[in-house]
C-alpha cells in the first residue's frame, strides 16, 4: 500500500494525473497493446480529468491507444441525461481528448437484459487484457463504485440497488425530488477492481477521513468495501491533509517518511517492471472466457492455493512450491537387499 | 481545385479551445458541426452511438464562436437596393444571389431583406424573390433570407423619414388592403407545387403605424399567418401603442427613430417597455451607428428591456461603397449623400438609413454600454431569432440548430475600447469566409 498525502485536493489530483500520464508513457501503448484504464465519476475525480485534459491539450500525452472502462452507471435514466455517467465522462474527459469512442466502455443502464450486459462487460475487460490501472474514488461510507457497505468482496459486475442514503444524497442532482433519482445502478464488483494490475484511489475532504481510517488502519471488512484494497498487490491511495484527520499521527508520519526516503534515494515508489508494461503482446485474445483447464500445479507453473476471494491478479501469484503428496511405501523397499 | 459539386459525404468539424455563446455566457466548450445535415451535432450522442469522430478539428486558440448574425432590417447592400426593381426583372434574382454571397462575408448569415415604402407594383415584383431562401441548405448560397420585411407603406406621413410620402397609404379595409398591396401570394402561406408542403408566407415582418386606419384591427390577421407585426414610423400615443401590443404586436422598428419622443406626460411608443399595463414587452430594433441615436439613449433602451434588445443596421445599399452622391428615388430625383458612416437625403439633414455593418453595430454597442460580449452578441443572434420564432434553429449553438457560425477575435485597444473582428463565417456547417484567405 502506498499512501500519498498532499496539501490540498488540487495537488492530490495533479499528483494522480501526472502519475497516470507517467504510467501510460512508460507503458508505451500501441494499437495492439493498449493501456487499459478504469475510470470513476464523481466530484473527486473532476480535478484529475481537468489536469489530464490540460496535459493532452499541451501535447504532452495521447490517449489514442488507451482503452477505458467505467465503474458504474445508473439504470433507467436516458444516456443523454445531464446526470448520467455517460454525460459526465463526455463532459469532463472524452470530449476533450483523443480517446477513440470505440475504445470507451460504460455500462449500459438501458440494456434490455441487464444481467447479460454485466457478463458482457466482464468479458470485455478480459478481452482487453485486463485493466492496467483502475482509478477510483470513495464515498464517505468507504464504498468503491456502487459497492456499498455489505457488498461482497468477491462481487463482480452486477445490478445493484442503491442505499437509501445514497438516493437522498443524489436527489440534489435531480431537482431534490427523490422520485426522480434512479434507485438502481450497474457497477463493477469489488473483485473486478481488485483484479486490475494497479488500483489508484483519490480521497479528499474531512468528510471522508473516517472512511480512510477504516480502510487502511483496520482490517478487511465488507462494511468498508475499500478496505479490500489491503489484499491488492499494488494499491495507491492519494489523499489531501483533510482526509487524514481521523488517522493516527503515526500512520501519517510513517507514510510521509516512506515517500520522503524513497524520493531521497532518487526514485518514486514505482511498480515492478512487469506490471509497468503489462503483459506484452497477447496474440490470441479470446472474447469469451473459456473453461479453465485444471492443471496439476508444478513448481514451474504454480497454482494459487489461496481462495479465489483473496486472489491477486494471475500475473502476480507468488512462486511457491507445493508440498508433494505422501506416497506410502514399505520400509523394506528402502533397505538394500542383501 | 475545389469541386463545385458538393460531395455527398458528410464532414464533421470539431471546434476546440474556443468560447461559445450560450445564453448569457461565453462557455468554454467544444462545438461539432456537420456539413451533411448543416446542423450542430448532438456530439455526445454521436460519440457513443455511432462512435463518430470529427473529420477535422480546428483549434481556435480561445477565440469566440457566436451563432451567425441576423439582421432584421437591411434595405440593401453592395450597391443593390431591394426596393429598386430593375427594368429587366429577371436580373433581380441574379443580383440578389450575388449580394447574398457578399453579405455572408460580413458575418450576417441570415437576414430580413427590407423593402421601404413603395408602390404596389414594386412589391408584386420584388417580394417573389425575397421569401425564405434556405430550403436548399447550401452553404454556397451565402446569406439566407428568412423572409421579407415590409417597412411601409402603411406609415404615418408625418414620420415618413426618407420614405416617399406620396406612396404612403391607409388600410381602410383592414387586412384585405394589405393583401392587395403586397399580393395575396406573398402575405399568405402557399402550397409548394412539387412537394405539396405548406410554405410560410414570403413576408416575415410588417412595420406599420398603429394609428393609421385599419392597421390595429389587422394585427391579428397578420400575426396569425406567422408574420411579425412591428410598430414603426408612427405618431402613436402610449395608449395606441399599448393597444397594438395587446392586439399581438411584438416588435418596435428602430426604437426612438421616426416616432414621437418620450415625454414624461405622454411616454409614446417607448412607454410600452415600462410594463405599466402588464402587457408583454415587445422586442425592439436599435440602430447603433452613433448617428441615429445618442449612446445614452441606447443604454437606456437596453436597460429597460435587455431581452428585447435587437441591434439592426437599417443599412442602405451603399454599404461598402465609397463616399459620394447616389441616386435614391428615381421618380422624384432624390439622391443620397454618403459621408463616411453617415447617410443623408441630399439637400436636407434627414438621416437616410445607415451604411454600417452589423458587427460594427455590435462593437459600437459594446463600447457605448460597457456590456459584456455575450450581451452584445445576443442582440444580433438569439434575440432576433426569438422575435422571429426561430429559437433553436437560428441564432443558437444548441444541438440541432443550424450550423451558421461566426468565429470572432476579440481585441482590446490601448484606449480601452473593445472590438470584435469576424475571422471566419460558416454556413450550414461549411466554411464560407476566412479573413486569412
């Protein structure tokens, strides 16, 4: 876990935007080997998109070979509704940069078969080679995407009923009329996020400080779904000072010192090179996930022994040997016959 | 070499890094236009549905995009007077087409060709050419007529301005006199012989004095045909003007000019902007050439009713021609003297229209009033469009509006004066003028 603390929301957003740009650049995406970016909506990421757009307009980054997947979308409001996440993404990001429309993916909340839409979405992520970097924000209750408290940490893309609190909170965008607020949404699951090769979360503001504390200082808990990030190999949380209000002084100082020391050593807290460049050319990308062939694990190709619930991305399994099964034999066979 | 035949293929152009006029504000937002439909593209829908990407992206470096300018009172331009029917009427249409192509380069993408008071024959000959001309939706046609504006001849002879007094008449028989004067086929909707579609009347707007016999009672017949009735060239009292507004009048032609001035005990036509009788306030035209009106009068009118404020040129056919004496009324031998921006009737000091372009009026208004650029541009885009019931089609940058645009460069001079310059003009989604070319 990397925790980056910045003075204010603007510098936190700028840090993430610059980080994403550096990641895309070192990834060196091509048409065949695009950078796959997971994207959130909401008020916290607006600043990040702003910087990304500025840097694009300054000619410092191209999104030509970037594929995007969004976290969530309401069900049952028109795609062009001013509060739809399609509109949000278009307004804040897509319309300003050169990301190709066919490379963008947002869940369709008006799909005739919502469950099929979710299955298809997961398949599309796999077909794109998995998500290289999932950017996210959280709610004051620690939810990531629409995975509100109590969501399964093994959840995948699915239909989700919104909590009453969320509906009330959202009503400010719908003429303060609760009847107009969508009650359901499509969202990626916690597991979908955790399967990304890297997860970057922005948390700003005092009202989210308790959530930050619950997610990084306490145990993994489905009531604070972001806490599942502790199981991810490469998470990064970028916060402003206000968001650290509930943290222990020790925690804050610890993470600040880590950052300071690594900077003094002349490097940022970078990822292993394999994660940075992604799995290089995959020749045959399969659209539909095939039945996994159960293979006997060997030392050369180990299989995870942890439950899938805690599974880290496949490329990142620790290499560890499997204790061979005991083969009963007779003591006599071990003694050379006279 | 560009082909004269338009390609069937649709070209989508995206303008970026620009400030676009939306409502009362200049908003930093991209704008997509299509040369295929000639409209502003619902870009978000195109992005997600058809995965459309623009064929060209134009970086405007922070310049302003305004809807194309609309002039609702233009008497002629580039030496051509709409009211003068040539001896060979067949040349009228040909010259008009040329004028439209020149006019569009001044940023005026649509306008009401205005006929000053004439005799019956002139209306019958000229009006068939002056009806709405945008059906073909061709950028190469240049500026588009939204229909004719008939200023007269039902005017008060004491407020004739430079209109020849001998042709001014009353409408004793009400609307049938108007029908007779302008021609029934010009004032009524007609049936398209080919498509059987109902075409709007060729006349879009009629200026008449409400106190002239038969006019106030004819207003409802005028407006029921989709024609705007405007009060003008009038001695009307406040009460008469109010009655005309109550009958359906929605416009005042060149406010303050050719009408009784505001008197504190008889506010006259200007009084209807006071909202005293809880009638809707009409739109009103203002000539901001610095000659017709004192800058303060313009500002007072603007502050009285900003949403009704429309800048018009009332320009004569002498726009763009060198100073000198030009023929005006061939019957009476009257001539016009053009001295710089001023235009007078020879031998008098009567103002005879103006010879100013619409963007110059906008610049004058900006500096007279100190208003914002968006307020000044509104007065030549969305406000005239609303007056003509064309909201969302003309004078608008909303999705699905006609893609008539001007690209404007803003300059602030050393003395603090602001000026807007037309850099490019786009008509129906295609570029028709570029200052740099």
